[in-house]
C-alpha cells in the first residue's frame, strides 16, 4: 500500500522502455486532495541533477499535487536539454491534471551523464496517468527500483490518519544510480509549515544518519505530500513521530538492501559533548575503509575505530576512550580492554559503541561494511 | 645507500624477533655529527601512538642524534606500559651513545593495540647499535618494511652536499600496520629552523598530497636529520628543493607500492581560486570509493568525479566544470564532452584533470584505485 495507504492518493507504475530490462520505470503519485501541502528535502551536493534543480524551485510554494519519478536514467549532468526533459515531464502531468507545472515534483534515478529518451519518458508519463489508482502504491514502489532487490514500503497509523511511504536506493551505495528517492504521503490535515518541520526533523534523525559509503548523491530527494483527506489535524508532535517512524523504517530497509554489503553496522557514540560531536565521530568511523574492511573480515579491530575517532574535532581525551563491539568493551581508556575472543561478527547486525566521556549527548550513524562484492558491483557497472 | 648516502651517518637493520616471519625489524640511524639539527612532522591524528607522543616532545629541542625504528608492532593504544617501552628504547640508545634520551627519536610500525615484547625489542636495539656502519642504509630501509614489497630509498645531490632518505608504508593503505615512516638525512650544514622550514615545505608538497584511502595513521612520522659533515651551508631554497625531491621520490614509491592497488591516479585541479580549494577538490575525489572503484573497473565515469566535486566548499559554478581523464575532456560545462571511447585505463598511471574555471591556482592529489585486493588485504589481515 505504501504511498496509497493514506486516503486521497492514487498512484501507478508502468514500463516506458527506459530500463534496459523492460521493467516498470515510471511511477506517479497524485494527491487528490482536498489539500495539497507538501515539503521536500534534497541532496546537499552542489552538483545537482536536473529534476532536483526543478523540484527545489517548485516546492517553494509549499504545495505539490503530483510527483512523477522515472528510473532508467538520472538526468544528471545533461545540461539544458536534460532540464528541458524535466520541464516537459512536469508540463505533461500538469496538463493532464489541469494544474500548473509548479505543482508537479519530478525525480529521476539511473545512469548519470546520459540524456533520457524524452519521447519514451513522456509516453510513460501518459501511461502512468491513465493507470493510476488508489491501490497503485506497490506498482509505484516497484517502478522506482534500480539495483534494489526488494521494493521498500512502510506505513504508520495515527488516530484516524495515516502516513505511508516508499523508497528506493541503498543509502549512498550506488550513487551512480542516483541513490535515494523517498515519497511519504499522509491524509492528515497539516499545513506546509507543519509538513516541512516534521519532514526535516524526521530526515535529520533517519536518512541523514545513514552513511553507507560517504558518497553523496546528485539526485537524493525526500518528499512529503499531505492530502488532508482524513479531515483530522493531528498534534504536531504525533505527526512528526509518525513521519519519523516511516522514515526510520525505510532507512533501515535501505541499509539492509545495500549492494554488496555483508553487515549492517550501528555506530553509537555516547557521552559526547554534543549531538554534533557524536555524529561527527560516528560518521568518521563509518567512512573508514579500514574499519569497514575489518568488519567484512569479522575482525574486531578496535584500533581502526580509535584511529578514526582521532581524526575528528570532537571533544574527548585521546587517552581516555572506551570502545565496545557487540557490547564487549574491547578498548578501555584507549588501551586493550576485555578480550575480543567472545565477539561473533558472523551476524549481519553489528553494534559499535564509542564512549567519549565528555558529556551526555548520544548519536547513532548506520553504515555497511566494505566488501569485495561492493568493489565488484561499483567497478563492473557499465556507464 | 639512502640514509647513509650523506656523510656523517651510520645505520643498521637487524632481526629482533618482533616480526613473526623472523625478518629484520629494528633499524637504527645515527647522526655522527658534527652538528645535530633535526626536524620532524607527525601525524595530525589526535589518537597518537606512544612513539609519536615521545618523539613530538623530544624533537622540540631542534636536535636529534639518533632514530630507532621497530617494525612488528606499532606500540599504539598500549597505554602507560607501551609508553614505558618507548622510553626504555630511547634510554637504551642514549646510554650506548653517551647522549640524553631526548636526543633519540623513536618510531614503531606494525599491529596496533598490542604491547611489543620489550625484552626482544631492547635486545634488538643493542644488536643494531653494534651493527651500525656508514653503509648500513639499505639494511635500515629493509628493517622498517611491513607489508611493503620493496625497500624505498632516494638520494639527491646538491653542490658538495647530499640528501638521502628511506620510507616504509603505502600512503594510508595499511594504517593498521602503522603506515608511513620516513627518515631523511643530509650532510648539509643547516640549523634547526632551516631544517624545519625545508621539511614542512617538502611534506606539504609531497606526502600531504598522497591520499590512498583517506584514513589517517596513528604513527606517521617524517624525520630530517642534518650532520653538517659536508661543511657546506647551502642556500635555503636549494636545500628545500633537494629535500622536496627526495620526499617526492619516496612519496611516488609509496604510491606505487600501495597494497592491492591496480592504478596510481594523479588528480590535478586547475584554475582554482586557491591552492586550498584545489586540494580540497582533489582530496574529495581521491576519497570517493565510487570513483576509485570505477578506475579499478577501467570505467571513465566522470559523473562520479563531478558528484565528488559537488560535495566541497571550493569556489566553482556547478554548471560550468570541465573534467579530463588521461587528457580527454569527457566533461565540458558539467555535461558530456568528448567521447570517452578512446580512453585506455589499462595502464597503471591515470590522470584526472578538473578545471574549476574560478582562478589560477593548481594542486595535485595522488591516490590509488579501490580494488577487491585492497578489501581482501584489509579484511583478511589478522589483528
């Protein structure tokens, strides 16, 4: 159900021939109202894809009636021709729905640096418009997949209202494929400011803490659309919580489907002077290829963790750090602690805990290990 | 010859049983004078190994008579016991030479988090003291190797004076093995300030621009010792140039010997607003696993380069970047340029040129590709 779990939404997914395998590659989600509040968060990469350039401007109205997403081509680094394709895509949806193009969000995913086949794409958009239905969520979630092995959907229920969502991608594990796209829908009656605040809070707690390989995509988009169809105005905190729950669930599905990964690793930094410090330390460890290789090799190599912590500006005493792997405190006071012999790194889930002993803030970054399969998939991929 | 190429130096390399393979693992280089000016540059990692903690303090005098280096154990994250081992090592050399311990630099390389066998190490130090000779440079260069496949030595001649050096490591490709150690010697008659200025200039232009995997070691040390034995006081610029030449040669040897790498990649950033901007952009690309995997796969994937450039704060117009691979301008104005079909990435040497069109500064970062062999070596390594 995902994006059509909430009332007031129709969706579809069709095959337009953009994907070489002939699979579905154009998804459409339409907010049938009565209201159209929307908010979005985009990649912070300065080199953005054309659909991001379009959607960033369009969302400034605080409203969106539809989002059209194509896989099979990221429309990134394709110049004015590529931007024109995005514009035509939005216009096509707008004309069919009798709205302005500015009310249409556009996302693309797939290879970068290559122009999409505009005619094929626009034919697909027409087909998606014709196919949309109130139970089309699963079809849409399938049509946005690239290297994903499973479609990613989530639903959270409030008191008489619903939040649903779909996602594609694997953290940043395949940015050449244009990475992470997320559409969240709700029938709660919220205004644009409430939607925006909830979405920013949710992404900061979830997708922003997913750091699969430190690379930052050109196409990342997280969109929230609210139809108001439930007629219920939820408490802002409850609404934020429901949006966060859907985003967290989708983030964990992205992590679990990371290409070529053997492990999902939660790096929790505790007793930090600030949340920013905790996240800086967690991100630094998550970006250490040596640490990530060690986990792939099932090696409880806490020295590589400390070496990464040491590259940050966070507040801590270098001689007084503790590190646990799967809750075994293998490093105490920056030296050897408990024996790592009991640590079993054969399971997919691995936890790292780093105690900075410098405050009371906590933050967790999720990442994957670095495997030979990762290198294979990201080197053999033909561009 | 390397560290004994310049007059006034004796060196040795002996087997002390620290390495499991029984190979030479203790190196000694002694400055027999008449002068003892010295300078050093250490890792900027805040979590430093014990020998770095020692040597950083000792070098503040601007003088060093000897450096003792062990492989087979990094003495890192080993607490007060480990620091005591470093101290004993320095004292042992000092007593034998009739100098103060503060005049002895200590370096260690090998596994981290494990205490070295102090008795074996000190026996090795005694043996190294007994074995030193004015043609012991090659033995010393061999004794500092860990996963290096070849010993790394270099010599540069001035007008009546000489600079020589040895190095171990592979950029940051094996920080669990404590990475990069460099000893440069000269018989030029320079004071500590001149030595310090020359070394900092040289490392900034060479080792600091080597970024194999973005990881930063806990033990990195680059040491320069001047004996004055030539009796010649060179021009500061000529001296800096000679030190830089030796450092550059050693840096390129480190890059070429990077574990598991198939390619050496020079990332030159041109027309940057500042050298800092150029280096920030180069480093960002050098740290992109996706870019590094693409080069391993011989894939001229310029989109991954642009995506990395976009994550920096450097001055540029995201819509107006040019990128060349092996001098073919595959990206013009942030869109497709010349056909990449003629690009041959089968050679080890790969050049990337990024034109920021925002100034006149240039900077180059050297890195390696990311290979399945890298993952294997850094995951299978037992700690």
